[in-house]
């Protein structure tokens, strides 16, 4: 079934029927221009719904959960656009190729800032538990399209959804078997190695910071985008640290720049050049950071042989 729905309330009613009760919101005054496309294909044990709309916020609230007897799992594949998805207090940034597993038995939210396309595989709980004995362990985590197995599954789903209406019933069932087999393989692989701990995430982010100190665009927001997290999640990972992530970046950048200033080879560079190389906006920015860190300007660390 394929329809174009311009009326927001009609669209919300259809989504509730296809998935589960949920709340949808958008910026004031945007309902009149709201547009959406829905395409759904019923398979043997699951069904796939391809959803695309203009900017939207979707929330599965606590009061919605009591209104469904056997809440399914939703495997949400980000095909176009980007979104922020949150469940169990974790928020991740989804880009094309990424996907997540959402439990409709618990609250969650999805925020789409712009137009997007997202095929959603609706999987009954009994089927999901045949694929992996503990599906809830994956809630709140991104399955990245940059990983070979996840990217293969996401690509296959995208191709299958685009052609599903042209397939015979027999071939559609074969496609479903392949999708579930690939999904089961991805989850089995992840279950063996387990999700990253907070300490592992922190170590990864610190290594990324160390590798990109010279990049002037290195910020909590850019780091969050690289790892597919929200900026809030990146700040939360640093909550147990002595320094916030912003101050941690500045400290490493100032330390590295000071070593460069003190180096015997630094005579090839002016202080302004070094400021730009180490990711500062200009010399005054570097000087301000040096004073905050060391109580002295960068010129204080220039070797005497250069000042004599």
C-alpha cells in the first residue's frame, strides 16, 4: 500500500496502526506544510514499513505502552537524512547506513531535523528472541553502517525495500528469510564481543582527540558526529573525569603547543604560525589559553637562544 499523506493527524493515526501508539510533534505552524510517504509490505512473520517525512519528533511514552498487548521490536534503518534516537537514557546520532533496535515495550524518542527516509522492520518478540536470546542488550546502541556486516544488512534492506512491491510472494518470503538471517548474524557477532563499556568509549574518544589536536574544528560536537553519538552523550562520558571534554582538549592542545614552542626547531615558525598549526584561531586565542593554563604567555617559553 502506498499513499501520500499531507494531513498530519491522518499520518499519526496510520503510524499508530502500523507500529504502536506514539506521540508526534513538530514545530508550531509546520503542520500545514507537513508531508509524508508510507509504504508497507506484510511478510510471513514480519512486516516492513518505509517511512519518509519532513522534520518530526516521535516519542513512545510510558502512557502509550499499556495500550498494546504484545509490543514488537522495531529495527530502524536510516537510509536518508539523519536523526537522534534515544532509549534507556542513551542517545545516538544516526546517519545513512546506521540502524538501531527499538523496544516498543519501553519509552524511546526519535528526532528528525530535516527530511529523512527510514525503512522499519517490525519484528514480533518471539521472532526477535529466536535471533538473539537477549535483544534488550542492544537497546540504546547504534549499529554502524561503517561496520562491514551492519553495512551489508542495511544495504540489503534498502535494496529489498525498493523492489519489494515487484517481487512474487515466494520471493518476498525468501527475502525476509535473508534479512532475518543477516540480522541474527549481526546480533550474534555483537553478543559475543559485547557493547563498548563507558571506559572503552572514553579511551576511544581520548585517542581520537590526541590524533586530531591540530584540527581547529575539533569540538565536542564534531567528536559526537564522528562516533555517532549526541553531544550530550559525549559530555556524559567525560562526567567522571577531572576535566570536561572542552577543557581536556584545550589542555592537550596547550601542552603540545608549549612543547613545540620550546623545541629547538621552533625557530622555523612564528608564534602565530604555531597557533594556527595547533588548532587555535589566532595568536591572541593561543595567548589567552596559555595564560589560563600556565599563568604566562607563550613567548615566555621561547628558548633564550631565540630571544638573545
